[in-house]
C-alpha cells in the first residue's frame, strides 16, 4: 500500500520527467523562432552573396590567372558539393520538395558550368597579348574589352544561378524545419499527457 510520501515522490518524479522530456522541444520552440530566423537567413544570404560575389568578379578582371585560380576552384568545389548534396537528397523528399531540391541542384550545377567557362575565358584573356596576330594589329584593345565584358557577364550569371539555388534550398530547409519542429513538439506533448 503506497504511502503519502511514495505518492508524493511518484508525482514529483512524473512532473520532473515530463519537464525534461519536453524541455528540448520547448527551448527550441521558445528560442528559435523559425519564421524570423528563416527571414533573416534569406536577407543575409542575399547580402552576403552580393557582397562577396561582385568583388569576386572584380578580382577576375584585375588579377592574373595564377592569383585567381585558387578562388575559382574553391568556389567551384563548394558549389559542386552543394549540387551533389541536392541530387543525393532528391529521392528522400516528397514530390514538391523533390522539385525544389532538384531545381536547387540544377542551379548549382549550372553555376559550376559557368564558373568553369569563366576559368577558361580568364585563361584566354590573360593570353591575348601573347597572340601575334592580335599584338601586331589594332584589335587587341577591342578584343580585350569584349573578352573582359563576357568574363563579367559569365561571373555575374554564375553568382545569380548559385544565389537562386541557395535561396530555394534555404527556403525549403526552413519550411521543413518548422514542420518537423511542430510535429516533434506535439508528439512530446501527447506523450506527456499520457504519462501518469
């Protein structure tokens, strides 16, 4: 026959157990407002990509190939990795999420192709003054200007494509985070209500 003290400790234990079971979901729900963080993440994503992207294109124009090759290849590797992650994740999502993830992967892949074209074009631009038929004609400045213009266009298109992939993937992940968090929180609340 349980005594009053035993009942008291069982009730106390049940209450503490319920609190600790719900604590991670409650803290996450209280301190991580997903809509606000998602909104801020998208704004800062835009600012960061634009703030980093345009100086990246400027460096392509101003510096020689050997100084920008590392930046170009690092950028290519990071964006190619994101493309691979997107393509790998596609089978695990529902139809609408598959389309968004596939779209993001395609944008990352397309950005990688533009980056590779930019690298090849930069190689050609740096070698233009060495070509005898251009060096001895008055066309060198015109060809140089046109090649630089195309280099800038390719670089900006690569940035825009990467941004499109980032934006859609980021939006999808924040949406999934909110849905998953709500499911986990309601499941934990149901378990607590069931507990004695």
